[in-house]
């Protein structure tokens, strides 16, 4: 149980274009999803917390107009990287919790974004 | 400010021996702690967790110890196997919903190599 599916697993796009990444909870309803970013050999950096039906909460330093997050249903959250630049190239990982309180995060397999 | 720290970037252990991975935190509000295993280009996989009301939790070969007074937790893997070679992240959370959001903060990771 607690499977999170992320799509695509990798994407290459040109500078200035937008890319959408989908995160789905396959066998549970996720009221809260989280988007992380990982740079090479570094930790997982929390970008934003996504609550179903409400606006995402962004961490300090994360541009909300650049990284658009939508959590339209209990099983789907999307991250759109708008007007991508090479410095946005990174590994993006979504995660979700199955319940409230003391509940582990379950992660998708990540999306490798390369902006040329 | 790194609230969750893993001071050892790497660790090598002989197969069959014990692996001990350490993690320190600074925020006394954290009351739920987790360990994840991560392979390259994949999302982290949940291993084991512990809430602050306990000081030990065991699951098969994995045991997590929590020392609240020292703000320190550790993951013991025994016996270590070559398949355990991966990057291990500890994470901490205020398990209850605070300020309307949950937040899981990750350490910088420790690369474990189990030698056959």
C-alpha cells in the first residue's frame, strides 16, 4: 500500500518553456502532498506543501510564480516549472502522507529535469 | 540553519557487521523521526520511524534509537548486507499539524557502503 506515482521520470526541455510534473497517490487519498528538490550529493530540500483544494505553502526562497503547484483532487498534485532555465535542472520528488499525525512520507520515484 | 544534521557523509562496513548511522537535530518541537533509504535517481523509501514517546523501535534488521535529551537519533542495521548500500536520510517532523501544515525536514544523508 501507500504507492505514489510520479510522471514523467525524466524530461528534457528548452530554456523558456514550461514543464508539468504529476504526482498521484494510487491507493490512498492524500490530503497533503509535498514537493522536494534534490541537487547532486545534497539533501532533499522542501519546496512547498500542497493541500487539496487550497493554495500551496511555499518555503522561503522558492518562487511561487515559477513553481506552480496545484492539488485539485485527493489523489493528484502537479508541479509546473514555468519559463524554465538551466539552473532549474534538478531532481524533483513528490511525496504524500496517508494520514494525519504520526505518519511517514511516501515518495514518488522522482523526475529528472534537464533544461537546455 | 540546518535543523537536522548527519555529520558523516559516508560510512563503510563489512558485510555481516553492524552499521550505525547517526543524526542530530536542533528543534525541540520535533516529535516524530524517520529514516529513509535512497538509491540514485529514485525516490526515498521509508524504513522505520519513531515518535518522541519512545526511545527505541525495531523492525527486523533495523532499529532506531532516540535520545531526546541529546537531540540525537541513530539507525542500526544488523547484520549489514551488500544490498543495504545506499544513501540514508534521517528526517524529523512536528507530527501534529502546526500552523496549518506539516513539515518534514531531512538531513544531508549518509552514504553507506557494505563491503562483501
